């Protein structure tokens, strides 16, 4: 995604928590998960919820920088996954908040090829890179996550609508 798009999808803390629990519910029974790998930073919150719900105690991070607030740029691995976690193979569950273009997921999938990839939200370009997701949004939608927002007025979708 290159800059903010016209379509906005604001997500509240309540909605995000419900979606993260829905992801955990969908993942329960799909594997014998031994560890969660969270793609930071966006994957930290859903990974904590999923790990709690599924009783997973081993949580690892992979730190990949690709966004500069509102623009996707070149990928940079800031911290790789430990060899002990990679060795768990199919017992690894990779969690992220969003799969957008799929570039980050592809890079992480190369690090842990046998892992199961899950995200809360998926866009069409990135959708083939995840095994499980909750909500699909259009490629031109910008998701405003709760940690990126404060309480503020949201203008109506139809800007020409009269304000009451």
C-alpha cells in the first residue's frame, strides 16, 4: 500500500479483541501448537490474545520493518526467529494483525516454511500468504488500528450529507 487510501476502516479495541478471539477459536483444534511467532509490532496484541486463549506459553518475535506510519517501504529484518523455534516446524503458529501485500508474510514464511500463518485481517494481494484469517478488506482500504487512534470525530462516508 502506498500512502493512505480513500476507504477507512477504523477498528476499536473491543472489535479487535473480538476478532482476535475469533481467530483463536478458528485456530483451536487445527494443530498442536507449541509456540507462537508474532510479527512485530502489529502482531503483538493478537498474538497475546491467541496465546492466552489456546494456552500457548512460548512466544517469539520476528521484527520486520516495512511501514513508515502510512507507507509501505522496503522490508528490513530487525530480529530473526530463534533456531529453536524454527525447529518446531508444524508446531509454530505465526500471528500478524494484517496481511496487506503479502511481502512480509512471504519473508517470514521463508524463515519458518512449515508454520501455520494467521492474521486478523487480509487484503486480496496478501490473502494467499496466510492459512487462516478473520476478515477480508479491499486492497484500497486503510485499517486504523486502535493503538493508532485517539477519540476523535469521524466524518460521515458521504461528505455531502447534512450534519444534524
